[in-house]
């Protein structure tokens, strides 16, 4: 039982490049989330999903897109990366009102 | 808008000391409150979750309390150890209205250092 996994762990992009972050969970959770963590800002919700095939915007959705084609996977895409998107990205999952479980994070640097 | 504050931002204590971390929130209409631990360069580990109807939760040397009316939660760590050194985050989930989203609002954390 791996819990929540994220790939890749690290990535460096140039401004304007695109990439996709993959999150996978094996707990059969309905809810999945993408957060970013920045110094002094705490964790902020980017997008979330309440079930397969559904997505919704969080606090800071601009510049990101997401897809939930399978219940166990939640993808976060950056179409044209900007330096302001340098951050640590965390995926999480939960079952309805219970605790959220987090992945180990992806450290992204945009030059 | 819900705001979550954690004070102090950093705390250093000698090994063996009992300590309290504080979390305050501005909107008392919460569904639950969760305490997390984050080690440097790592993800978040859930420590305790308190439902809005509960007053406290305990796990080993950790005890979390919740006072919704005053908008406060505390995390008590007994007999602290160097291995407890980490950043501790609290997060609140909004009241569950129709179309519940399960969104968490996080504080910025308290960095704890336990000196051997």
C-alpha cells in the first residue's frame, strides 16, 4: 500500500516550457487535491477533484490545468511555465470528510 | 474569509520539555481541524484530526484540543525528543454545506527544534 505517490520528485524548466505532474493514490479515495507551498504563504489549493471525471478550481488556479480520467490518478499541467510557478507541489487525497493524506511533493524550479 | 494563524513561527526547546503549539482561526464554522507534521524536504504527515463536535484527540505523546467558540486549537507534545523536530501545521476544513469540497485552509506552521 504505497499511499499517495508523485512523479517526478524534482524538475527544472525554462520559462515557456510545459510539463505534467502525476499523482497516484491506491486508497480508493474519491477526493484528490493539488496544493503549492511557498515560503511564508503556507499551502494553497490549486485545483481539486471530488470524483473521477470532475475537477474544480481552488484558491490559485491560474496557469494550471488538471485532469482526473481515472479515479486513482490526478494530473496537474503547466502549459507555459513562469518563474512565479517555482514552488513545491503537493498532491493529497481523502475519503469524504476524513483526513487528507499527502504525497512527498515535487520541487519545481522555473528559470 | 477564513484565516489560520500559528504562533510562534519558530520554537526551540531542550529535550524532555513539554510544549504547546498554538493555532487560531477567524471563522468558527469549521467541520474539522487537522494537525500535520512536515520534515524538511518531505511531504505532510497527518498527526491528529479533531471533528467540530470533539474537544480533543490523543495519540501517544500528542494531544490536540479544539475550542471552536474562541477559534483556537493547541497541540501539546509531552516529553519532547530531538526526533520531534519538524514544522507543525494546522489546517481547518470549512463547514460542510451542499456540494462539500473538503478544502483545507492551512496556517503557515511552527518550526520546532528540540535540542539534545
